[in-house]
């Protein structure tokens, strides 16, 4: 079976190379890959003009609070007038790291449905994190659970069912 496949493959390769050689001897144009051409007409290289813009004003709205830092870092809000989400429950507050600083982070709004086609808006939540070090941030696939891991201390922020739960771990 292997000999049959090998001989058929070799025969097809020999036939293809002979056909290509015959096209070159007859002066036929060689096959090239390029743009679309109509059958029976040679390919022409014409430059198409760029389309005119639809409007002169930019269409990108600028949100009031926007996180512009790297993806691996914590989404910290730096605006002075950030309003905090009112329905927040704090668990295990005795496990907060000593000398921690309060930081405002953004999490998905728990009041909007998860299955909507539009991106979920964010709400601001205040958490206390250690002053030193950069956390390892882990977010679940749906985005409702975020974990800020500082090694010995960690903060879990869960946004679900109309409220935000902040859980401190040591």
C-alpha cells in the first residue's frame, strides 16, 4: 500500500513538472498568486483610491473614568470624585494586612445582567491592600470574581446578585 501511494505521488509530481515546463516553452504566462483576475484577461495592477471618511468628527465617546494601565496591574481609579458602590459587604476584616492602604478599584456592575450583548459597566469599590508590592491579579472568565494576591495576604472581590462582596484572606 505504501509503495502504491509513493508511486502515485511521484507520478503526479512528475506530471505537474512536465506541464509547467511545457507552459514555459510555449510562452504562456506562469502562474502567479495575486489579486483576483477575470478569466481570459491579464492581471492589471491598478491602485484603488482610499475611501473618503464618513464624517470629520471623531465618534469615540470618552468615559468619565477609564483605566489605562497595563493589563497585569490593578485597575486603580485615580479620579478624585469617584462615587463608591453603596451595596458592599466586607468579610473577614480581621485578616486585613497591617499598615494597609485603602484603594478604589473597579469591578463589573452586579445589577446589570451578565448575558447582555453590551459590555458591563463598572462600579467603584474601596478595598484595603498592603502598601508594598505589586499584586498578582486573577480574574474569572465571566469577570465577576477578581483576586488580588500579595503572597501572604489576598483580597477577593465578588460582584454578583446585586451586591459586591469583599473577602480578605491571610
